[in-house]
C-alpha cells in the first residue's frame, strides 16, 4: 500500500472513535519495531520524523526505509509525518521528499524557541496549508505553546505557561484550514514531564474537552504523551543509568482525550526509554559482547513491545483493514472542491 495521507487515517479514526499513536523514528530498527507492532496488533500507523531525525538520517535514508516498510507490510496503512516543522520551507521540503503529512509549528518562531504571535502563526500555517493541500498532504498546526524541549525544538517553558485558549483555537482553525490541531494542555516534551503523578492542576483535560466542544470536527493532537512508565525507568537505572524520578501522561488520561476528539497521540520518550534500557542491560550482563546486533535486536524488541501496547491502549489495534487508501491526488481534488464550495 502506498503511504496515505494523515487526514484519511484520522478521519477513519474519528469514525471508529479511536486514537492513533504517532511514533518518532531516526533509524531502521525503530521503523522495524513500529511495523512489527502494527502487524501484530493489526494497526494503521503514523511514523513521524523531526527535523533532527531528518538531519540524522540524511532524509533520503529515512524516506527509502519507509518505502521498504510499505513493500514489506503492504496490508498496513502508513503515514509519514513531519514532526514540528519550524518554517514553511521545512514543511515544503518534506512534501517534496514524499511525506504525506506535515506539522507546521507556528507557535514558535523559526528558531524553534521563541513564542510567536497569533498573526505570525496564522500566516505561516496558512501558507503551508495552501502548499500541502494542493498536493493532498495533511497539515497539523499548533496553538498555545507546549512545554519542554524535544530534539532542540521547544521554548523550554513549563507546560502550563501558554495553554491553548479555546476561542483562539477556533479562530485559528477557521483562518488556516488545518486538518489537525496540536493543543497545549499541560503536557511537555521529553522524559521529565511531571515531578509527581499529574492531577487536574497540572494536566488540563477540562481544557481539552472545552476545545473539542468548540471544534468537534478538528482532529486534536496530544504531544508529549509518553507515559514514562516506572518499569522502563527502573531498567535503565538498574543497569547503570541515572534517570531522576519522573512521571508522564497516564494512559487513562490519554484514553479520556481519545473520547474527546484526540485522534493523534505523539509518543517518543517511551520508545527511547525502552531502547536504552535494553541496550544497557546487554552491556551490563554481557560486557564481552561487541556485535551491534547483540544489543540492537533486544532494543528493537523492547520498542516493539511498548509500541504494540500503546496501539492496543489507544484503540487503533484491529483497524488495519478498515479502509482502502485514497491517493494523494484524490485528496488534493477534495480540498480544491471544498475551497470552491
Ligand atoms: Zn511535539
């Protein structure tokens, strides 16, 4: 199956009332882990690459690995998504490369650090929507500013300082025509999201529910939504790691989000923790090993397990065969008809 647009996948998820995990990749083993988890759980998938991942993998390697995945897993609908595009140029280069979905994060200036103005966000996101929709490619925007820093991207603020305003979110979607919207409700990127189990004071699920009421037809996106399970932290620390105690977003809060319009759930930290724990374990238990496969195989397997678990928890499991892929040209035609209407 060719890569499909994220819009098709999220529309289908909305019809089915489930969420779809979006997992970050930088290399072959991570792509393989996701694809094996998808096959095992019969899930459609979103694979995403940050700017850092694109630079690490030199773009073309990543793209061709994804093409290999479409050949080897033809039954699985897959989206290749640009995570946190910092400028229209980044998004346009992703579209030119063959990504089927892009995020224009206009909540920050192109430096990826400085919070922007609403006007700048609307203008830049609108430019990306026009370029992307002409090719049938999906656009995710962001309003409000997420906490933390991921791959060098982020204002480094705590998750509560720029929460998404529901009125502004509705205005933003109306002005830009984005397909999906990342909202700030207290989540942060990275491993250190919360210093204790999050409550209604730190994770604003009521805000999410309010935004969904205002925008019932916009697919909401939860960023920074790793659960950072203690078991995965413990493995790392047991084998010589030095993680400080930390809490992520509880799976039941994500499931509440999915009941209230969240269709895309970004997960990166959990996969990183699983991989690092597995590698540390081999290094500690078998210091004589020097074949990279001896630790990359368990690392891949550990990531596969956590991805399969999330796919089941988000509800995408079992939905692999729900739909026939819509070619991007057809998606472009639909956007043209919609804007003419
Ligand atoms: Zn993010």
